[in-house]
C-alpha cells in the first residue's frame, strides 16, 4: 500500500461544502469511496476512506471535502503493480499555526506516531502539507515561516528515518489575512531536495474568503496528484 500523510490546517482537513458550520453532504464522483483507498482512523485502524476524511481528527470543527480523496483516485491508475492500494493518513487540524507543529508539540508527535503506525502496512510515499493561514495573521510568525517549515521537514525526515521523504506543500490560495502574500512568498521560496510546491492561488473560496470550495478541493487534489506523479513516480512508456 502506498501511504500519504495529509497534514496542515483547515484546507487540508477539508471545508468544501461547509456553510454556516454545516456540511452539505455533497460528495463529487472524484471523491467517491473506492475499495482500493483506505484511511487511518484516529484509533489507528484502517477503514475504507470516505469523505470527510478528517471527521474523527479535526473534531472541534465541521469537516467537509478536502483534497485527499481526489488525489488518491487520480493516482490509483498509475500505481505499479496495478491494484496497489492507497493509504491516506489524515492529520490536519484547523486554526493551527506552524509553531504548534514543532517537534515535541502534540500535533507533531502525533503526526510522526501515525505515520509510523501506517508504515507497518505499506510504504510512506509523501507528506502533503497545506498550512499557513494562521501564521499570516502575525508579522512575527510570517517572518519566521520559511525557517519553521524547513525545520519541520528536516525533523519529520529524521524522525521517520527517511532523509529523502518527498514533501508536497501547497502555497496558500488568496484570502483576507493581512500577510497572505508574504507567507506565499516564503512557501514558494522553499528550495530543498524532494520538496515540491502546488500553488493554490486563484482557486475559488467559500463565502468566508478562507476555505476552498468543494470544486476547488477536487481541483487541488488532482493538482497534487499530477505533481506527485510527475516528480516521484517512474515515467511510463
């Protein structure tokens, strides 16, 4: 099984279809359940993945559609050998700043714990990271963002014993936080081996001007899949 860790804050956890703290229940065909796509629950059990992927993870908020299912379904046909499954490890929590993901903090330690548990059943292919909106609220957090992200990547690789572990980060979509463009610049400026960036700029947002719509989450999942396949899967004849 090919394993992907999904971490960050609310747009990775998924708010597609969430309006006034209620999810509309709409699951696009690209995000429909598939027997070959599993998710690791909060209790570390593997079950068939269904939206919302983070329902038992980001429990303080209402979760909706995120990018994970669209990503998984897009990469399935390219996996070798055919029939290889995808294991999604959701661990994104809305409203969190990157300092809360520092080594020794609960979110970081649980991310590593969940990744290690998942690795008993397959191979970790990549960490997908979509976070930064909370840091855009503070000048100090914005200024420290690039260094904190680079440290996070190095620590995860060290603690999982995977020095070349791929990281696929998402540069923030537009929004109404005061330092969005500065955080985006920091994200787009990251230049580390096996770290690639998907730019969410221009994807449509809910009426809160912060969270991606369901349609945008599907698009983002497909963008993540394309970047993963282009950079980390062997070319096919």
